[in-house]
């Protein structure tokens, strides 16, 4: 018997907290992207998360965990943020859930998700992608947080990226796409870049990138990149956090 429950589609989305701002106050903003490893290294994770996440306008998480600890951090130390989580599954033992999440200082105009049609081999768990749309003073921008399939065939991996791209193609404005893409070989990496290049998304080269295995990525469209770096000294997760600073590009600039 499997140790988890896959929620029905109408129960996938979860909201924690409520932002006070309806629109972004500035055209420049900071983004923090991290696969948090379900906060398993609790004794150092909390300190790192608070330090690196502090002041960020948007926080995009993979392997976020709704338990008795992580949501408390969100509510107490990031009390002005509104968090939206797309839950992949619940553990039967204690009903904790895990998935992808976006926290922001402003309210999204819309929230949606897709669940990959293929599930992971062995565990048979699904992977999710979260789509939040925000209003930057009249300019709508789409923020996409994803955790892409890992233990599947190359065909299934590619199909899952096309599912994400098809959903994104419906949106014509500025886009931030970030997360754990599980690009652990060259074929996966090149397929990923090719698919999102067709949507005019720029793959960001990150400063201080000491990663030997590059699984986490950020793509943007309609933004000028001010800073993009890796915090490669962090050991509280099996993934390094990424920090990005963007500015909304001139709306007359083609992309």
C-alpha cells in the first residue's frame, strides 16, 4: 500500500496568509528560488531560510512542506506574504503535504496549476507546476514555479515540459519561470532550453555558479536582469538557493 494520498484537483491549491497589497509598488523586485528538501535539515534550514528569504518580493519553493514547522515560519517571519501551494500529495501517516509554493508581498490576480500526466517511477507521485499572475501597475506578469519529473523516461520528461510550455503560451506578457527541472544529463538540459526558447524565454546564467550538477534554473521574458546568483555555500538542502533581481523591461521592447 502506498504511503501517500493524491488530492483531488479541487483540493490541490492551498492558501496561507494574505498580502495587503493588490499591486506591486516598484518595477524592480527580488526573487528567491529554492528546493528546500522538505526542510529536513531543520536545525539549520530555518536560519538559512529566514536569512536568505528576508526582504524578497517573491519566494518560489519546491518540496515545500505543510507540517507543524514550515507554515509557522511563513506566518510568523513572513507575515506580510501571501503563500499559494500546489500540493502534490499528502502523507497518510500524518497528513503533511508537499508541493510547489509561491510566496509574495502582493495578492495574485489569478492562481492555477497543472499536474504532469506522467508520474514518477517507483513512487508514482505526481509533479506540479504553479502559475500565479500578478499586476505590476497595469502590467500583468506570470510567475511559474515548477518541479519537473525526475525518474521517468526522456520521452515523458519532454512531454511534461511541453505541458508547461503549452499552458504558458496562453500568456503573452512578461514571465518568470523557475524551479527544479531535474536536468541531470545533457539531453534533458538541451531539450529544456529548446522548448522554452521557442516561447522567447531567456535562460539566465548565474553568478558564483559552483554547481557541478545544474538542476535548478530561471527563465525570464519581458524583464531586464540586474542580478542572478547562486548561494553555493548553503548546506541545509540538497539544492543551492538562487537569487534574482529583475526590472520590468520597456513595454515597447520586443521579445
